[in-house]
C-alpha cells in the first residue's frame, strides 16, 4: 500500500505539485502584502511627523504660555491672577487702538501697492522668453534681512538724508524734508521699505499662476480682437482670484508682524504715529515689563488675524466655485 501511494503521488502533474507546495506559503505572503499596504499608507505621515512635532513644540507651547500669562499680572515677582482685567484694559487703551489702526493703515496701503505692482510685472513678463531668464533679479530684495533693509532706508531717508539731497539738487524742494517729525512721511518710508522688499513674493506667485492658465483661451481672445487689458481683466484676473486671495492673506498676516522696520527706522514715532501692534507688544513687554498685558495684546491680535484670514479665504473660494 505505501508503494501504491508513492506511485500515485509521483503520477501527479508537476504544476499540481508546485501548487501543493505553494499553498502553505500563501498566508505569509498575504501578511507581507498587508504590512506593505500599511507601510505605504503611514509612510508619508512618518516623514512629516518630525516637522509637525517640531512646529508644535515651538508654537503650541508659547501660545498656551501667552494665553495663560494674559490672565495674570506679570511683572517682576510672583504672578497675580486678575482674570480678564488685561483684556478690559486693552479696550480703553488708546495707544493699543492706535497701534491697531496704524497696522491696518500701513498694511492696507502697502498690500495694495504690492498687489498692483506684482500683477503688472507678472502679466507683462510671464510669456516673454527674454525676461524669463532674468526673473531672479526681481527676487533679490527678498534675499536681504528685514533689519538690513530697514537700516538701508533709515540711512537714505533719515540719517544721511540722501533722498532729500537728491530732491534739492533736482530743484524740487529747497530744504531737507522733516521726515522724522511728520507722521505721514514716516509712514510713507515704512510702506516704501515693505513694498520694495516683499513685492517679489507676490510677483513669483502670480507668475506661477499665470503660467498655469490655458494659452489657447488667450489666443482665442486675441484673435477676437481683445486688447491686453481686456484679456487680463476678463480672463486672467478671474482665474487668478483664489491664488491672489491666498497670497494677499499670507502677506497680510506677515505685515501684522512688522517689527524690524518700525524698530529701526521710526521707533514708533512721531507721537506713536507709526507704532504697529508688534512694536506695541514689544514696548509693553520689554520696556514696561508688563508681560501679562503684552500677552493679552498678542492673543487679541492672533484672534483678529485668524478671523479675518479665514473669512476672506472662505469667501474667495466660494465665489470662485460659483
């Protein structure tokens, strides 16, 4: 009988014997495939995890610390809980309200100028093959530190009075401009420095958005006799609206943290006329040493920034979809 069983096993087809041998290995392969799928699913998250943890450590902890500190009277010595007294004090502080107004005014004018200049340059250069190789030149101002740009503009407009000297030599004015004693001239210098340095940021985003549009639509409009302004206003600009809103929102958030220009060029003067919210927080916290009050101001500014940014971006994308 054993011999007969052996003969029957030997008479099996070779492929059948291979299947019989491979059958016990299928569960192992299945487990390997499942592990491979899980690894593929979680591998991107594992790559991003160190950066996310790092950002949470440098942002979450200071944020929680500032929120906690805003409910205390924090100077030198032990903390004294005072509830919402710091926030109530902000509502009646004319210097804080003035800093909010200055931030809004300087930021709005600077942002509008940057948007117009960047859009104009981007629309006239994104198809030009000769200028395409020189776009890096437009990005040079972004490569400088904000403090270096601030010292440059302080030297040109305040210390060495280079700008006033040029105007006098051209016969446009007779005396040096009293920039430091004029609120509007001081604001103009801050706006000019911010526009010069950060217009390239919007320019490169707008160029990328324009290059992603369909060329056939523009060519069809040109064949129909549309001018460059009509193409820009009726075709390019509506298609770029979500990109423009996101770019301007990023710049607006960055403008709210404008500190180097104010600290180096104007020191918030004259008469707090150029003091922004960032400089107000610095002056309150590191000159008056009222850290709880400064933390309350920073929390209020954070809440206002998040609300405005979320509202603007949401409405822009809803209008773009419709």
